């Protein structure tokens, strides 16, 4: 991280912890819960899924989700006004609402020993964990694009944030299409100290179209991601 300022380092570490380490722990616990179900240990599976939700939501959201959290749930609520994906009349992200519904369905299935229903719920949750990370990637790609929103950016911190989002989903992108994942990585990765040649600027549209080509494999749609909005509510195409 030589040459990066304190804000950039903070974003890399905090977002890396929440969206790579914690997110992977969530995914692992969901898988463990299903495995426990198939081993006739349904209530152990329920505990695994409840622990997964606790990690996903964090400790600051409160029972109604209206608190100011720091985990993945908070990311969805932060991005939904920027992409028009909040539940109508609220500041709750649609992906959070859908994830919660699938989580509750899965827990009931595990408790009753319905392993097939638990698997279906798991498959509904995983795409919702990806939505705000795609949104974050798109926003930061736009903000570092000289032909996009670079004039409004805070500085190098957007590059750091963008890489933190991409790093969390890059393995999943590569499973869908290794060549497409390489395009996204090459346009978003941090490759050295900040300089005019460190990054590949001007490729927001390339990142966007490449990610969109992977949406079917990721089990998400353009409607799930929404359209990025300016602070005045104008959609950025």
C-alpha cells in the first residue's frame, strides 16, 4: 500500500474484511447448514443459518434493520438509493428484503428437515449477496473514469474502494467466465502506488457491459442491479 493515503488504506481494509472475509464466512455457514440437514441434524443447520444472518446483518442494524450497520446488509441499504433499488417508500434495499425472506424460508425448511427447500432458499440468497457488490463496482468504476464521474471523485480512495468490491466477487465472476473476469480485474485492480499509469482509466462502459454479460450466470438481472443515479436522480447510462 505504499503511496496510498490513510482513507484509501482504511477502505481497502474495512471493505475487504466485510465483503471478502465475512461474506465468505456467511456463504460457508449457509452451506454448512444444508450439509447438517442432509445429516439429519436440522437444528444444528438452523443455528448455522442464524449465525450466517448475524454476520450478514452485523450487530448495529437493530431488530427492524433501521440501525446504522457496517456489514453487508448496510451496503445494500447504502447503494439502493443510488441505483433505485430500495423497497418502495423505504430506505431498505430490495436485495436485503429478498435475502431475509429466503433466509426465513430456509430456516423453516431446516427446522422441518426439508433439505431440498433449504437448498432452494440457499440458491436464492447467494445472488442477493452479490447485488450490492456489483452496484459498488459500477459506481466506483464510473467515479474513476475521466469520461464519467472522475471530476466529482474524492481522489484515489475510489480506486481503492472499487478494487475492494471487485476482489470480493472476482472468484465468482471467473467461475462464470474467466476471460470476462480478467477484463474486469484488469480495469479495476490496484497494481502499484497511485500514479497516472497505475490504472486503466476510461473503461466504465467496458466494465459495465462485461458485468452485464455475466448476470444470467450470477442469477441476477439488470432490474436487480437497477440504474445508477446522479445526486439529482438522473440515470447514468
